[in-house]
């Protein structure tokens, strides 16, 4: 059975993190470099070099992203992320304003 994995150039790192799947981020511009670095720092995926991917470089990146430790980190983070964060934050701000 194939393991789930997110391979991204322009899509949300948050969506993949919520899904609890390892990521390979290929940063090309703007904030993608920041998110590639964060994915690597969190241990939930691989930051591919921003150069044009090759079959060899993608094979290496995919192999690293599918290591058991990376998959476990991604699953662990996915289980901890909330999908209602904005609502909870707004409710907390309102609660503080009324105290």
C-alpha cells in the first residue's frame, strides 16, 4: 500500500499538515521559502532545493519524506492542529474584552 504524501509547489502547507501527511515543498517564490524551512524545522517533510526538480532530486526527496520518523512527526502534528482556530481566537478576544 502506498503511503500518503503531499508534493507541493503552490499549495498550502497547512492543509497537508492538518491531513497529517509528510510534505515535499519545492519553493519557487515569495513566502514558499519560509514555509519550506518551517516544514523542514518541524520535521514534517522535506524542503527541496528551489532549482527545477529532476527525477533524481525528487526520488531522493520523496524517499526522505517517507521515512518513518517524518511520517510520524507529520501524523502527530496533524492530530494536534485545530480546524476551528479562528473561531476560538475570536471568542477568546471577545471574552477578554468583556472581563
